[in-house]
C-alpha cells in the first residue's frame, strides 16, 4: 500500500492488508494525533486497509479563536 505522510512530506510503501491503528503503530505515530484519509474520506482506526490502498496521514491540528 502507498502511504503519503505530511510534515515532512514523503511517500512510503507498507505491507497490507492492515488495520489503520496497526499502520499508525508501525509508523510510530499516535492515533489520537493523526488522521488517516482514503478516497478523500476519514477512516476509523478499526478499518482494514487493502494491500493496494493509497492513504494519506496528516497530523491533527487544533486551534482556537481570539474572536470576542
């Protein structure tokens, strides 16, 4: 499977099929701090990704507003 990572941008090949949570663990990434996207949709941690899947992994960015 092709995994597209951001910050820094790079692509890696991983063996599949694999569950999203296991993929993140293999990449050394925290599930709560990363989003996994397949076909422009967020995928849950228990989803099984196929061996031919292409997924994107992005860091979760949260922020607030200073609007008053």
